[in-house]
């Protein structure tokens, strides 16, 4: 048997990206190494490292919300509320039980995980109540949930009330952000292309037809919403220990809108689009920081232009081959393939 040489592999890569799947594990390893090397060797200053960490946190938020708004076809505007729950739970644990210098090696990951679980539990409650109905009720319920979370946090003195929670140790590092970013994309990707993921996808196409075909749509909705809430809570925990200070006003409707813009900029139903849009949007906002408050005009303007000229976003309903399991790859396109549910559409697809 002839073993392919490095030259032949690179030649194949030049012909089609589908032949280069072996590069992805290599890039992931390189990224993991760089996440340790960059801070230890001072390859980037603290500001550059802050931007990189923010990009990773925004990727987690965008990918997780895309699971509900993109793959499932529902509309949630409460991601900032779940992010707040994760931020406050994780920060409270590290501040009250692991003061400066006293946190064991497992303290921070345990706190972030607890924040994610707390957000997932609330997500389960919201999903159980919301998915008894259909239509736009999820948007209304999640909007109310975000406002309730903000109001409740403002009136709890144990977490600082309206003044916010102080004394948070800076425990968020590039390796931890990289770990959770890769984990979120990998888990959601595997969920989307699993048996349960197929059920989630059918809800977007036609929920009535999915029910008639035996799909437990209520279970699929709850699963997707809980997973999405969990990773929003994880992102909140990373966010809190990056800024070292949080208050309820950080997790308002504007924060949810930020995440929504990133989802629809990258395109619904596309993990690659979410990664791209979160990176692009974060860097652009930082580049426009010299404009002061006027840079916030950029967000609604981008959303308007997006809806007018690119309603599906950059990669709406399309996926890079690297994000698709090998068994699901089809000879549709060498660089971008549509998700399996739209190769054989159930009905007329929008243009």
C-alpha cells in the first residue's frame, strides 16, 4: 500500500479543501500551544490578549445562540440573562470561597462549570414554560427573563446590588478561553449532526411535519435551549473573571442585541459563520473605539444593511467542510457545503 507523502497531501489540498481535513487537528494543537506561549513569552501586550479572550468568549456566545435561533429556527433574546447568571454564580463562588491567592487549581474551572449549570437549570425552566406554546412567545419570555434577572441582581446585596460585584480575581486566561471555545464548537457541532440534532433541524424546516414523522419536537427544543443556556453561562463566567468586575447593567438588552448581530452577521445555521462573525465584529468594534459613543451606531447600522442586502448573513445555511462530519460530506462544493437538511428540502426554500 502506498503511503501518501507530504507533497501529495499538499497537492491534494490545492485541489480541494475536503482533502485537507488532517490539517484541522494540527491547527487546533498549534492554537492550544500559542494560547500558552503568547502570555508566557509576551508576544502580545495585555490589550492584545484581552481582545483575543473577548473574541473567544463572543464565539461561545454566538455559536450557542445560533443553536436556538439558527439551527432550531426559534427566536431568543435572553442570552444576556443566562450570561449574567453564569457570571454571577462563578464570580460569587471564587470571591466568597476562594479569595485572592487561595483558589486551588480546580477552583476556577469548577466555578465556571457551576455558572454554566446554573444557567442551564434556568434555561430548562424557561424552556419547559415557553415551549408549551408556539410562535413568538419565546422572544417575549426570554426578553422578560433578561429584565427579571437584571432587576433581581440589582436588589441582592450579597452580590453587590446595583453597584456590582467587586474583588473578582483575574482567573480567565487564554488557555482556558481556548479550551472552552473549542469545546463549545465541538459539542454543538456533534449535537447538530447527531440523531437529536436532526430533530432540532426539522423544527426549523416544518415543525408540524416533524411531529407527524415521529420527532419529539418538544424534547428537541428543550435540549437545544438547555445546551445553549449552559454555554452562555460558561461565557459569563469567563467574562466576569476577565474584567474582574460585573454589575447588572452589563447584561441588558443591548448585550443580547450584540450577540444577535453576531449570529445574523455570520449566518443562521452555520458554525463557521458564527466563528467568523464573532471574530470580525469584536475586532471592528475595538477598531472603532476612538469614535467613542458614536461607534455604537455601527451595530444597528450593520444590522439594517445586513437585513437589506444579505438576509442570510455571510454563510447563512452553509457550512465549511471542516465543520461537517466526514460521513455527511457530499460532493456539493469543495469549500462550503449546505447542511444536510437543505440538500433535499421539504418544501420551497427562500431565495
